[in-house]
């Protein structure tokens, strides 16, 4: 029960903080996503996303980390969003 509450709260936080439907790739808006493994086992990952406008200029960027804990991917938080 406790783990289900944790999973629900993490999913709610992700959905609230990542309005990805408004920033998806289209003909006038593109992005580059880079994932970096932070440890040798590949259980901690940093993801960086850089959005570009139609002319190729940087528009919006952000990055966050996720970690594999007891078989579940856990969102460890935003590092930046600018």
C-alpha cells in the first residue's frame, strides 16, 4: 500500500511538471534528447532535453535524473528548466 502511494505521487509529480504534449517535435519545433548514465550499472540516468525553434535557435532546455530502485524507475527531480 505504501509503495502504491509513492508510485502514484511520483506519477502525479511527473505529469504536473512535464507538459510534454505542448513541446513535442513538429515541423516548426524540434528537440535533441541526450541521456547520460551516471554509474557503471546503468541504474542512474540523467536526461537533458534541448528544444529548438523553426530557425534552429535554442528555445527551451531542461534536465532531470531518474534512478532504478528495487526494480522501479524513480524520478529524483529536475536539475534545471530554463
